[in-house]
C-alpha cells in the first residue's frame, strides 16, 4: 500500500489508505496535475481513459467513428448517451 506523508505540527506522518483523498481529486503526478489513478479489473494506471466507438457492419471494415479522452476516474457508462447523440 502506498502511503503519502501528512504534516502534523513539526512531525511528518504517513497517511493510511482511509485518510487519503479520493482518487478523483488526488494529484498522482507532479508532471501532469490532471492525471488520476484508476483501475479496471486487473489493470491499474495513472493517466487518462480513452473511449472508442467503431462501426461493426457485416462485410465492411471496422472504422473508428469517435474517440473521447476523459480523466481516468470517469466511469465507462457516463459517455453512452453523449456518444449515441453524436
């Protein structure tokens, strides 16, 4: 378990998992302040999530029709209505 230091008076303390902010607001990279920690099944990463939409017509090549990049903490189902509308 990764622990982050916290300041209490003149002493530095390590935060436990329950004391850390949620991953949606926790800064995970000093180089990219928008990157967030996320996991899906057995995959864990810091960064972003890419949502792809493609055609699936029988006998035709599969073509990507839409690509959306979101923060890594965005649930997959949130973009369904927006993609369908487009």
